C-alpha cells in the first residue's frame, strides 16, 4: 500500500475504531450487569496512528486493511476466576469473535 493510501485508510478507520471501542465497552458493561457479573475493569484501546504504521512496516503488510487484526481491543478483568468462563461465553454469544487472532480465554 502506498503512503498516501495508508494515510487515507487511517483517516477513515481510526475514527470508526474509536467509536467501536466506546460502544463495545458499553455493550459489554451492560451484558455483565444484565448477567449479574461484577467486573473490576472493562477497558479498551485503539492503536495510535504511529503504532499502526510501525506494525505495518514491521510485519511488511501489503494490505493492512485485511491483515491487521488488532487495531482495537477490549479487556475485561473480573474479580473471580469462576467468572472468566461466564464472560467468555457472553462475549462469544454476543459478538463475532476471531478466536484465531484473540488472546485470552475463548
């Protein structure tokens, strides 16, 4: 992908990912509340433009739109280990999960 194309791509996807992060965090918090699961933390992050560019260069992605799988991530920390599987099940049944490229319990 050419530099100008990368910049255009970033200009389009970054605002969408920031909205995605906010909405997904709220959806997960609502799911937890509805299912009576207390969480210590539900947080998210969207990679910065600089970090995305570094990863594109490091991994030599020719089509980052299809190859980058971790632009935005959500983390859920629960108080009890017994809740980990419950949260995993909630996420799996409520969202499309890319298990092959996900860390954690799925």
